[in-house]
């Protein structure tokens, strides 16, 4: 049985990357990955309280503002939206 990804049900957006970036922890994860917490699809990192629907941004959108970021992000590495 295929998992239903809430983000894809709520937003009709052009899928530009296989990765999402979390606004809360500033790390990336594979699109479709999540932790289920009280019925909510949350960022897959256990120490993060971001959700995949509102806090998950398409990685290519983040890269537009940060062109030095890699096409394929490193798992677990933080990528600040506004680097110093």
C-alpha cells in the first residue's frame, strides 16, 4: 500500500527536487519521508518539531537563494537559509 504524503495532498506545487528543507532544523530530507506524531507528518529528524506540510520547503527554492549549496544535499547537515 502506498503512503499518502499530506504535503502532496494539500499543495499543488511543481516538484523541482527530490529533497525538502526544514524551516525548523535547517536540514534536508528525502521528499516523502516523515515521522508520524499524533497523526501529523513531522520532519524525520527526531530532535525537530517541524512538520512536513508547512515547514518543508522544496530544496531547489532554498538553492535559488543559496546557489553555492549542492544539488544533492548532505544528510543531517544544516543549511541555513541566510548563511553568515
